[in-house]
């Protein structure tokens, strides 16, 4: 039997576990999927917007994998900490696959970024998604009239949409009650989504972009003059990939239509680079100063020396993610990934026996959810090629007693099912569908209920 630990229960971790157990070349593989959180599914649970039910339905596929008898879910297990160092984990398993994602957002690196009212889009997403590391009361939007979202990817589109949506549209989702109440009491009337480059270089997908134009009571405004600065704008069909071409066509349609009267408005801005967060005397945010950019001959943009201030009481930066070092694993600070060769962790240029990576910590924060499947398959294939060497080590019959002896309190699959039941009951009590429990005590109490 080959016993493997997969650290992380998001798509890359689950796909790695699935590949390892469903192949036939190495029989008898057993996988423990460990997660720091008591709930599985990673960013599918805590990163996908609650109103994107089709994408969130992927949880059903991940659930089917985790219910396989050859796979065991162990939540509430933090790897790399004092209780479970990475070296100890390798003493309990023949191999360890780290699928820990990219947990840190990038900074803008501009003056005023430290002001109250400036947040990462990651923090905002975690808040409305009920991540237990986030204070349920972290965002008070009652005094916010104008918000600026800096970025041009799907996360930027998500947070823009959530700021503009009405609470009645979000009530059927699993959003925590506190976040739903805060968005319902929001004073936001205008959301500016601002990109430093042009419309043809946006990283959002067309479906998510077009969704902004379907929100009830929300108007879209796009500046034709800003779109025209993009060299590809005049003839997008000639040089652009299909997705970028469709994005430009959607923006062109909005720019050609007069803004409709609406309670709330989304403004999509291009060729503006943030240079300073402006503030009030109390240390809060009053706006963002942008420099107008222009495309250059290299396909990048350069500053023009012209500036524009956009008033705002809330600023969300959405300019990418970075991996963070896990104690005990090598880390490349330039790429913010773990050095590897086909998924095998490299220490001083040589493959470390029994250690592997998959997902964003392997390749960086690129691709969509489906990209994790071939990435995980490559890593699993490398592990299986090494199986003859890995299986020679004698291990404890079951690592679970050792984890408990170290002071850990794993949440097994029945504990997760108890959390699901508690969230369904919470939703019924609020007249809603299932509602997420957004805090550690609530999750752990639900997972380990006190016997009557």
C-alpha cells in the first residue's frame, strides 16, 4: 500500500487524489486530503462568488471524489506549524503533495495604500464568502457612496458586481447573514473598475464581463475615447484571440448606448494607472489619483503625465496573487512558487524524495479551475513513477492517531457533513437556503457537537 498525504482540498488537491486512486498501474494507493480549514473545496467554497451557482456546483464533483473509500478528508489540520512540521508529515506518509495555492494578494506599491478603506479584493471576497479567518463585521458600507476597484480580471469583475447588486438578489445564495445585511445597507451608488491597460488586454472572460450589463437597477458607462486608445479597438477581428475580441465587442456596445437611468452605476475605465490613494484628515480614503497611460510600441503602457482623481470611500485592489512560503519547503521568492521538476519538489536542484507540488504553488496563479486537472495529473504521474522507491519506507499503519497525539483535532468527513447540516438549519431559521457559518467557533462546534 502507498499512503499519500495531499495538503489542500481545493480543485488541485482533489484532482491529485482522484488521479492517484483511479489509476491502475500502482494498486492500493490510499490518500488523506488534509486541509487547514474544517470545510473542504478550497476556493470553490471560499473564492467563487455566491451568485455564481453553476461554478459553485463543482462542489458536487469534488464531493464525489472525497467520498471515495480510498480517500479520507481530514480538516482542521495545519501543516507546517508547530504541531505538524513538514518533516513530521513525511514520516507519516510515503509521499506528500502540497496544493496550498497562492494565499497573498499583490500590493499596488503607491502612497496612501495603508489608509483605512483600502483593502484587497481577496479580503472582500473572503468576507462575503464566509471565510472563517475574516471578521464577519469587517466591511461597513453604509458610508460608502463611490468605490474604486483596481484591476481587470474576473476577481475585479466579481467584486464590482457584488458591490452593485441588490440584497434581494443575493438572499437566495449561501452568503453569511452579516455580509448580506451589510450589502443590503450599503450606500454604494457608483463603482469604478479601473485598468491600467486597454480593453483588448483585459483578463476577464466575456461571460463575467457581460453579466455586469444584466444587473437589475444598474447602469453601465464606458468611455468611447478610452476604448479608442487601444490599437486593437478599431479592428478587433484582425489580431485578437476570440475571448478578447468578444470583450471588446461587449464594451463597444455599451459605449455606443446612452447610459440608462439607474439607482446604481458601474463605470469601466481604461488606460489609468494608480499613483496615490488620497485621504481625509481622519486617515480614511477620499479617492484615488490615476495617471493616464498610453500604449507603446512594445505592447505595454507608459505614463503620459496627465492625471485624474476619482472620488471614493472604498478602494479594492485586484492586481494578482502570490504564493507564500510554507515552513520546511523550499521557495523561490522571484516566482513565489516552490521549485519543482514535473511536480517533484527540488531542493538545491535535486528532487526531494516523497515531496511534490500541484496547483498555484507549483505554477503560479494562472488558469481557470479546469487548468488544475492536467497540472495535478502531471504531478501524480511523477509520484507514481517514483512509487517503487517511496513504498520501501516502513510507516505507521494509520497516521491519524499520530496526528491526534500531536494535539491536532481533525475534522473527518462526518464532521463536515455535520457542518453542512448546521448551515442548512441556519438557513431555514433565517428563511433562506443554506447559509454559511463564517467563524471558527461556529464551524468547529457544528463539526463536533456536544452529545445530548
